[in-house]
């Protein structure tokens, strides 16, 4: 049975002091509510180069200070963990500063905009001897945890394939909800490191390993430049396999409009199939079904539909920090997955086709 990550244990670890580094949309709308709802968490500081944004977010937490100086923020009394939610190109500098201050680190995915920066980031955390983790919140979605339990129990028999579809609508002019800057850095090659592939595929690749207990070890990728007029890809498909031979396909897009189905996970085995819909994302809920191979019957799998993956992730990290349970995903493993993602890229980007004009639709949320 999966541990309950929605609430503290009866005794509970000491209250954990968090510093939020980067006061953007994901931190504001997803991580901050998870921290505010946790009885074992408190935010002691918010640091951002935009002091007004830092102050606005810090005001939601009693006693939290706002700052623009990294070193100063990480020295805030009571600080224990840094949540790093800056644009990808700034991860290395921010994580290194947090580790140097002795703070544990939860860094948004991908680890960095370049593989070299990611390797330096991991080395800095290892040298400092701090607990460090990638913020792959999908590992902790209660539906995915329930699916992992069924797989570990052998309910699907021999697993043959995992198929993931994770898409959203992200036109060039997109900006995060509540943003006044209109700065869509997720399609900036320098700051993001890529497009839909870099932003979304890491979630799927990590989730495969979290579900199966083994990672993808070989992969190839096709990139798409078809709908949106920006330099990075707006779609991708990764195809790979695990060491034991499970076939994996991960389709990601910034060009799937919001009215269409866009979030689906399927795990196929000789004894059954798991189908999760609307679980790939930042929010709670969705649906998980188990199809029995012997009868063809489908049944809903129960899971905690009220806990967000961010809230479960906070609880898991705090348990690891307190020594209650070990952290199961070493940062070095996450670096290997980023290496695999990088190696799977085609040598020459697929040229964009202009024969289909981009449809006009409203913006939709995108993963962190």
C-alpha cells in the first residue's frame, strides 16, 4: 500500500522552512497553495529579481520576507529547503547558491537548459551533501501512485508498453495566468533549452520509471515545427524501451487546443490495462481505470482525488528531510534521464511546415 502523502504522520516532522526562488506562475498558483495547506510547511522567504513579484507572493505567508538577493534569502532564519522555480537557464546558479547555504533543494524540471549546467548543478549538490530532488510532481499524483501499486503487485501481468499523451496550447503570445509581462520564456531556446519536448517530455520519461520501477534506457525522438511560429519545437514524439523490453511512447505538444483530449496515460500488460485520463498535470483528480484482460470489464480504481501532486510532493520531500522515509529518486538518476532526452534528439531540427495556418484559440496552462 502506498504511503498516505496527503497529511502528516501522527507525530509529524518539525515544521519545515521553505524559500521560494522564482515568484512566477507555477510557484504562485501551484506550489504556494501546496505549502500553505501543509501543516508541516512554512514559507520563510520569497526571492525573485522582480521585488514586487516577490513581495506579492511573500505577503501570502505570515512572516515571510521578500528579497532579490539569493544568498541573503537562503540565510533567512529557519530556512531549510529551497524550491527553485526560475526559468531553466537560471537553475544552476540558484541551486548552487542554495546548496552552498546548506539548504535542501527541490528544483523544477528540467534540471537546466543545458546538459552541462545540469551536471554542474548535480555536482554542486553532491559536494554540499544536501538532499536534492527534481520537482517531477507527476511521480506523486495519487492516481499514478495507485497505478504503481497495482503494477508492483503484478496486476497487469507482463507489462508490454506504456503510452503517454501530454499536450497543451501554447501560442507565441502566451503568458502565464495573472502575468503582466507577457514573457513566454518556455519557447525561448536560450532560457528554456527547447520547446514542447524539453518542457513536457521529462515528465513522461520520469513517470515511466516511477510506475515500472525501471527507466527507459534507449530512445529516439521526432520533433515537430508545424503550428506555432517560434524557433523551438511545438510537438514531439519519443519512442524507447526499458532494459526488460517494455516499449514506451511519449507524445508531447504545445499545439493541442484546449477543447480536445490532451492528457492520457496507458499501461498495457498481458493481464490487463491501466488507463489514466486528466491526471497528467498540476491539479488533483482525473480518472484511473483498470481493464481486465480475462473478462474485458473495466472498473474505476480509487485514489485520493483531493490531493494535488504538488501537495504530495511536498509531503514526500519533508518526510525524506526529517529522516522518516528515504528519497527514492537520486538527482544523479534524473541527470541520466536528461542525458537520454538529449541523446534522443535528432541531429537536425525538423523543418516547420506552413501549409496549415495556426488556428486561433485561447491560451491554456502548461506544465512547470
